[in-house]
C-alpha cells in the first residue's frame, strides 16, 4: 500500500523516528451529541469518536482494571490528525493511522511521545499570533507559509457536515440560543470551534496532532438522552498550579459539587411532545441548588409527556454496581472526570402504559358472542440504559506514571457523589409512584 511518510521531528517523537501516514485518511466531523466538556469530541465513524490526546489519559485507559472497563469507553488506539483544505477553501480535519517505525522498518516505542502538556489557553488567540515573523531559514519560511495558508482557509462547512434529523433547543440564556432550534447540540459546536482555533494557533509548531480513539458510547441509541455529571468534591489534579487549584475549589464550593459531590455539566433530553431535544450546559449546572439539582434530574427523566418511571431501576442498578467497583479501587482518584448517564429517548407508547384490560360485553346483550382476544402487544423490552465514566486527564493511582501524591482508600468524593445520585433518584421514584 502506498504510504506518505512525514518526519515528526519537532512534535515530540524523538530523533530517528518517523510516522507513516497512509493515503486516504478519515475526515473527522464534530460529534453532534457532545453535551459537556471543553475538549471537542470528533466523530471518526459510527462506533468511534476521537479527542485530542493527553498522555496521562492515554496511559490511564491502557492500565484500567478489568472490572472498570464495563463503565468506561473502550480504548481503540491513536490516530494522527492534520489540517487539509478542500477546493473551496474550507478546513477539514483528517485522521490517519498512527504507525511509528524507525528507518530500518522496525517498531519504535517511546515512553513519552507527546509534546509537554499544558493548560488550555484561557483567552482567544489574536489573528496576529497566526502571522508571527519567521527567521530567514528556508524551513521556517515554509512553516510560515503554511500558517498563512491556514489562516486564509475558511471555517469548516459545518452546515453540511453536522446535522441531526432531530432538532436541538438550548434552554440556557447564556448560550445565545434560548429559543432557536438547530440540528446539533450547540455545546458541541462551541467546543469544536474553540478546539479548531487552538489547533490552528499551534500549527506553527507542528503539523500533526495525536488524537485518542474511543468507543462512541451512544452508538446503540437512536435518540440518545445524555446527562453529563462532574463527579467528586474535588476537581483539580495533583499537578494543578495553585491558581488553577484555587479556581477549581471555588467552583466546587459555589455549586452542588461541595454539597452533593456531583454537579450537572450538560444535558440533552428528547421530548416526545415536540420531537426535539432540550439542552442544558455547564453554566446552568453550576448555579443549581440542591433542590435545583433534584429538579434537573426530574427534567432529564421526563420526555415532555410522562416521567420515565421505567428508567429508575435500571439506572439505579448501574450506579450501585459502579459504586461497588470504585469502592474496591484503593488509591484511585478521578479528579475532574465525568459520568455519563444515557438512555433511549424514543420509546413505543405501549411500554409506558399499564397492560390493557379485556373488553366487557355490552350490558344489553342477552347472549353475548365470544369475546375476541385482546390485541397482542410486542413483549416489553427493558429500557436501553448505560452509565460510563469519561475524561481521565487528571486521574491517578498509587505508582501511576511516578506520581508521588499519596492517596489511601477509594475516591470518597466520587463515591459520595454516587450516593447522592442514588438517594435523589430513589426519592424521585418514591414520590412519583402510581
């Protein structure tokens, strides 16, 4: 097979190594069902999404205890992503297989292959940063020309690339989309634009970006209803700067993270009565009181017509099972990770109604004819429900990558959040019994 070879010197791969990019990459599209987070999730194929690689998260996925894998996305490896412009001047992100080899064709493995990690910039990059002057060397001139070309490329053709047959409606005033119905979750587009801006600003230093390939955990669902919950009473990692740690602690103190060990980071709920998704974002979740959090869970389980009582036990069972698993993981800490609760929003009406009673004969009938059998309904299937932990860029455990912080026992902050969730869901279930 014909391959395009590109030297990765300057991208952290180490001297003497090269990466082969197979011809015919996979165009990436924004993942339309992203409801939270700040890093853009990209659709690789129907069963796979990808996100910018952080070395700590990659290693964490590779070392997960077997019993945790039921509650995490399947890790599928690494791809290389680069900018490519089409004939109309629009930017495309294209993924290529990641195959590292030395000059003799043998495989080369590196413990550290990634550029130094750093916090995402908290301000937008100016256009000037894309046009910094370069030295007189031919190599730097070539890179400068590439920056100029990238700066002139148009934004992605999002109106054609990301769409859903079901419209989305954001309820949050600070999203700027209070009543507009669009064909993608507005948070996914926000994250995608920010990620693209970061990648473009960094393209002066490297042409290729490593992305993690992960299971698309909603691929089983036709109308995925998703609740993204930030778990735990602490969000900053052991390696956080004092400034970042103070910032994260303040967010926790001012939200239900402190009082419940969990806060809403995003939500989309399919509404049967209107045929569209209602969406909430992280800013909504940060401002909730304990009662507000309870109401948010109620809204997440309401399809616009009825409260989905059939979901309580399946979700509770999974949360209790996850709690048992995490209580057995001594020294693990899942700082800043999220928990996704997912269920199928499109259900048949009969699955939400009590069984039909047999019809009665007419009271005036002296000799009633035999009654026809009641109509047969398809067997009721248990609701499709899933619970997954995601985002492990700040997770750790004893001995992980040489981490020196000492943590004893399970992650009590995370477990506390699970206990709060179970308690509130049980109260919602008991308050709404028929």
